[in-house]
């Protein structure tokens, strides 16, 4: 009889311990789901619910190779945008429990709604599925996508006739491009490969692989020191221009109320990164030091004219002096606007 009682007590203790573990895990999952949309700001504290804190002895947050015992959103550990972390908890029964989470950190200041004024428009070949877009002098350098139609080409602004072009094999889907000195760098979407061309002739001079941290190849620009690449998430990667497989640093892109996912075509101009967001009518102005979105340009008027489906979206940013050029996939126009 005593053995049965003892066995029953052990089973009861085990059941209680399991229930507490389930309570902790479920509570932290629910809390994280709620806070993922609401987000945090630097200096905020992660206020875990009592169902968690009453049942644990210690908790820490792991960021890959780094770890913090603080529940404060510290810029030493967190970046703007999405932060994938693991909560490591020691329960009061000494059991260790891990729970993965995504913590969104937003900027402290609201992004400005920036204004512009159209001053000119130019023809654009509506067959061109624009993925990368840059102007040097009066020559447009454009990367066009789609399997079997991908290419790098150049033409004079105001004309649609290519001066030179380099086509890719059927397997490649071209993405962003940027000029670096006398070279043009071009990404591909899912082939984990980029191309390097002679800027004057568009003769292929080299290839490179992009880093494993990037899920795909989307946008590309150059800040005078590093390549800056987008992979369709809210993260921008600063890459060594001499070895684009090497990540120098990365930043998350966020405004005051959201992390901007699906960052696409990029352009660097006078200390800021300009980026469009896939399938949205906006261009973001981003502080490259921390990823904060300081302003947004709304090009809904152009999008309402040219976007009729899921593909023909805004996707081209270049600068003509201090004026911005904007276009889109399969758009028949390039618009020149003066930024106010």
C-alpha cells in the first residue's frame, strides 16, 4: 500500500512539473505572439507574464553566439526590425526549457511623409521586367528578370533602344544591380550567384556567390565602400565589394510601428539608402547606420496607372542629380521627380 502511495505521489509531482512547463511555454508563446505586432523600442523591458516569472528561477536571451541575462531591449544586443532569439529558462524544479521567439524592435521617431513634384517623364520599354535600375550620366543601367528573359542592359534616358546588353541563361532570374567604378554588379534571385560586367561593354568579367545568411538575391546598391544587398526580408546586408560572400554588417529596417519586410530595389544617395517595398507604392528613406526609416515617399498615383496585377509593380529607383527617377516592372514610363 505504501509503495502505491509513494508511486502515486511521484506521478503527481511529475504531472505538476509537466503542467508547469506547459504553462510557461504556452504563456511565453502567447506573450510573444502579442508583442510581435506591437513591438518594442530601445530601452523597453520585456515584461513576461506572471505565469512565466512565478515558475522560473532564471532566464536569459540568446542571440546566436551572444547571450544576455537582461530583459531590457538593449541596442548592444538587439537591432531594429526582426530579432530571432531564444529564451532559455531554468524552472523551479531545475528543468531547463528553451523557447524560440521573434522580437520586433521599432524606431522611436515616426517616419515623415515626404513630398515630391514631377518635373519630367521618359519612355520605358514595357517589355522590361525591371529588377535593378541606375543612372550614370545620361545612361540607364538596368537589370531585367524572368527566366529566359533575364539580362543586363544599358540605354540612354529618353530612348528605349539598348546600347549594349548581356543575356543570361534560362536558369537565371536576374535581380538588383549597381555600378562600382568601371564594373556593374548584378544579383540573381535563387541561384546564389552574382555577375560582374565591364561597365562600358557589358562584357562578363567575373562571378561571385553571395553569403549563406542571405535567403535570396533581391536589391543591390553601393555606398562607396560596401555593396548593400536585400534578400526580400527586413534585413540589409553590407558586403565586402572585393569578396561579396563576406558580410561586413547587417541592419534591420524599421519605422516607428513596423519592421518593413520584402525590401526590394535599392539606391544609395547622399548618405541614405532608398528602397522600395515589394508590391507597395512606397519608397523608403533609410538611415544606413541603424536601419531607421526616416521618411516615406508615396507613389500611389503612378502605381494606380500602371499596376494592374501582381507583377507590374513599382520597382525602380535611380538618381539624376538630386532628382529621383522611378519606374516599375513592365511600366511604359520613367518619372523624374524633385524631392521636397
